[in-house]
C-alpha cells in the first residue's frame, strides 16, 4: 500500500514530519558559525612625543596610520608623509610580526612589538577603544572631566568630535600620543 494511503491518522504523521523538520532546522542552526564582524579601520596621522630620560634624549616622530582588525588580531600600517609604507605590524594571539623594509621581526606579544616599533611601551591594543572614545572594557579606568585615565594614561576626548585624540603618560619618560583621525570614530 502506498505511504500516502496508510491508515495511520494524518495528524500523527504530520506531527512526526513537523518534528523531523524542526529537529533538522535546529541541527543546521547549531552548526552554523556567526558571520565575522567587520571592524572599520581607523586612519589618520599620529604624533608621538617621548620626553627625555636619564638614558635617552627627548624624541618625536609622526606618521600616517591605518589600524585594522581588533586588539586580539589586527594590523597597523605606518606611512611617511609621502605615503610610503614605513612599517607594518600584524598580530594574533601568541604572535606578533613587524616588517620594516626588508627586515621582518617576530615577537611573542603585541607589547613587545610596540616597544620595538615605538621605542616605548604604548598600549596598541587599547587604541582600538581609545580612538573610538571609550575605555578598554577589560581594564579598570577612572572617568575625568576630559575623558578617562586607564593603564597610567590620561585620555583626553574633548576634541574627538573634531577628530583630535590625545593620550598622555606621566610616568618617566613622559609620552604624548596625538592622533588626527580621518572621519568620525
């Protein structure tokens, strides 16, 4: 006898079929990965001023920058005023790489790479949040009238609506990091 002529009540067959379809759909949903979140790049111009210390004179440099990805896995490109790529940093959990010209250096962490690239410990991973006008969520901070203090850095957000960002570290040697952002954060 064909299945469609089976004497089993139609409602029981429909319930069984509906349950099978529902379980198939749920199994399919459980195995799907959520789409990757696309994080907009931050770009502009950086000026880094490092105060004098007992072992180093004061120094300053500036570069164009583009910061992509996340604090966990990302890239930072630094360019000269003429647009030439000066340095490229890439990182992911447990590894970081710095390319300057033909030289390629590997580091175990992003802070180690930042120290080599910038000459001082600058928290590059925090810049993803700081340049967007917010504290890094996993690190304690204190609000101020002009922004907040986090990781020993005073973050001034008063000019951020105009694309101006300033971070100052008061520990020796003092460091001032200024950024002029292209577009709103």
